[in-house]
């Protein structure tokens, strides 16, 4: 199977970390997000250990909250030694509500409003990752009003095109994120930031994209940023203390996706960074990375109950589920691929080709097309793997469907970490 924590028990049911998936569905209802805490913690440790080893003891991974943000995740990533990246006051609020220290937060966002900026400064955010001139001006003014000297990283675009989906490709010159080096605009941005009295420029940030397997864009990014830092040091005297090289390492959604050796990749990036530091005579900075997907994706499985099959003669077979684009919009957004299993019939051969369709009145509401599973009967439990990232965090109430519950499992025990939404929740803000 795709992952080690999945097995099949004597009843022919899928087990996740030793727990029968059909029993989880019976106890907690479906759709159900299941997160394996042990896998999640192991993913955190892989990054923490490798970054410590290859970048030194001050470096650390920041967990990119946007992949999966809810109160219960923050104590876990904190206890594993990670900082976090946040992209909105809502994520800051959630992390603060879980007692995550504000000084370990990095505040992203390409259009922070005045209120967002004020909220961030007042919360005591460790670093603002400043995206553009507009934000710089407002931040400098607000920091002055609030009597704070705010640490920042400046977000730069390095002009690289990693081979990934259009919607999650952020490193190119033509991007709404950051300020490009290639056009010369980054130079003005850096100089303007250095002239701000209430801002302390600690270094640079860049993020090339997401679900990336090839190493070339990370290696090149490291070299471009160090070369740029050397030039800025010469022109402005800026010492690069911190370099945040973003997230984006790919995960396996299907067995056609490659297996990515994370420590190996970090070692390779470190080698390129050190090489560039030697070449351009720059001191090795403290390095941060921002993994989101590769921390949570493979820890998550979503369980659905099927309403049965529908065979459209001469076309295709549909398997309907009691969730869909409302709990997982990634197929609708990017035609993302998933591995689907019939958790109730794991000992039957997976010989039924089908398209898994959700319950919304929307023909794009699908989870996967043309996948092979054991032919289900109404009531079987369907498992979709690798749903820990960008599922709950992108969920909606379209068609007035309440968001699912989430359970965290560890060592044979399951606990609810997010309650299922009720119909009352759906109308609670409506007057
Ligand atoms: C989305 C994003 C990340 C996380 O990307 P993953 O592919 O989930 O690792 C990190 N940093 C920034 C700035 C992002 O926009």
C-alpha cells in the first residue's frame, strides 16, 4: 500500500495505524477526516533533525499553517520544535488560542490590510514576511505608533519555474507574490526597507511553488538568493542573517508519484547554499524552510460512506460518496489525483473502474476519475488517502453541507479534535 501505517485486518477491512477504518466510521460518522498523529510527528522530526544537521542548531522548519489549521495541530508542531508560518489574522488567532508563542510566528500574505498589520504587530509576531512596498509603508508607520521595532524578511521572487501545477507555482517573475529580482525592483524594495526606522531587515524569503519533486529549482533558488544577498551587502551594507527558502516539497498521492527523500533533499540544498556562500563571500545565514503539505498530507485519510454505484451504459461507472468537493475541493480546483480504496472490501480485487462523485449539485464535484477499487455496495466505507493537507483548510459549506469532524489517532486510540458542524452552525451568523 501507499503507506506503512495502512494494513488490512482479518475482516478484510482497511486499518489505519491498527484501527479498523469501518469502526472509526461507525463511531464518529462520515465524512470523517482521520489524522495519524504518529505519522505527523514523524514528518516533523524528519525536518527538524535534517535541518539541525545540515543548517545548524538555530535553523528550523516552520509549519505552513495554511495546509491544515486548527487548534489541535499547534501544540503538536510546537512540541516537535517547529515554528509556524501564518497567512491571516484568523490563523494567528487560532494559533494564539492554542497558546502557540507569537514570537515563533512568521506572518505571510500578499495583501495584508491595515487591520491585519496592526493585529500582527500587537500580537507580537516574530517576523513579518513583507510582500511589497505598500505593506512596508504601513508596517513602518504602525510599528512606530505602537512603539515596536518589527523584525521582517523581504519576500523576493527569484524568476524560476518549477514544474508543478499552474495554480501553485509562485516563483516566476510574473507572480502576485513578492518583488522580482530580475526586473530590478527588488533593489528599491530592499533599500526602502532599510530606510524604515521601525523595521529591522533580518533577511529574505522566497517560495518557488508547491508539490515539487525536482531538486533543480531549490538549488538554483539558493544560489540566486545568496548571489543577490552579496550584491545587496556591497550596495547597502545589509548583512543576511536569515534566509527563508519556503516550502513546497512534494508528497505521494498515488503510486505514480516518486518517493522524495527529505533529508537527502535538505542536504543537497545545504550544499548549494554553502557553495554559494563561499563563492560570493557571504556568511551562512540561519535557514528556515516552510513545509506544509509534506508535514500533514500523508497523515490524513478521509472516510466516506458510499451511496452505491451508478453505471451509465457505454460511458462510465460512478461511485457516490456522502462528501466531496465541500471537504476536498482539490480535484475541482486542480484535477488533483488521489488513491481511493474500498475500506470495507480490501480482500476483494480492485477491478471496478469508477469515478468517485460527491454529493453536490455540480458536475465538477468529483474526488477521482477512472480509479480501480473493489466494487462497492451501498453503505461501504470509501477511503481517500493523502488528504491531510489542503482539505479541511479549504473546506466549504456549499450546498449547506456541514464540515466533517476530524479525529486524531495515535497508538490505537482515537480522539475528536474537530467536531462535526451542525445545522445550527450553518445559520448561526444569519439574522
Ligand atoms: C503554500 C506555502 C507554503 C507551503 O507549501 P507546501 O507545498 O504545503 O509545503 C510555504 N510558504 C509559502 C509562502 C506558501 O505560500
